[in-house]
C-alpha cells in the first residue's frame, strides 16, 4: 500500500526549515560571541599592552634584564586578554573542554621549554673553551 502525497501547510514547512537552519548554525554554543564593546575593550588593551613594551625597548628607561622581564610579563597578560576578549575562552565554554585543552597545552609548552633550556645549558657548560681549541691546533 503506497502513501499518497501529504499536504502540509507552507507556513509549517517554513517554520520547520527555520528551526532546522538554526540547529545547523548553532554548533551547540551556549555562550555569546562577544559584543562590539568587548571587542573594543580587547583591542584597546592589546594596543596598550603592545605600546608599553615598545616604549620600554625604544626609550630604554630600564636595564636590559628588567626590560626583558617586563616584556615577558606584558606578553603573558596580552595572551590572557586575547583568550578572554577574542577567543571567548572561559571555564564555561564548551563544557570546560577548552580550559582542559589549554591546561594540557601549557603543561606541554613548559615541559618542552624547560627541557630545551636544560639541554642547551648542559651543552654550553660541556663545550670545550675556545682557548683549549686553539691550543689543540
């Protein structure tokens, strides 16, 4: 037994298509994507956090070591600003999985950097001095 065509009102079809489109484009997001105000705040903070280290390097008001530490501190703060204002990362986004991925990434970066510095330090300390190289010739 075959079923014949079903007459569905066009408004019901349009409503169903609208709901389907909304479901396709929602991606399961339950958080906002930011407002113009939050983007402008993030942009202003980024400009300030870039301009201050630039001034520290070009103006030279601090010693080289203090300037390097200040630049690293400003870079760290700028990473946080970008994560909050542009990437919209917080503990609630995507059920906390983005924060978990961030923690995992930070752990891997710390292990990689500390291991690299450790290896370079030991390579440098175990290298033959330049004076001893010239005596061997």
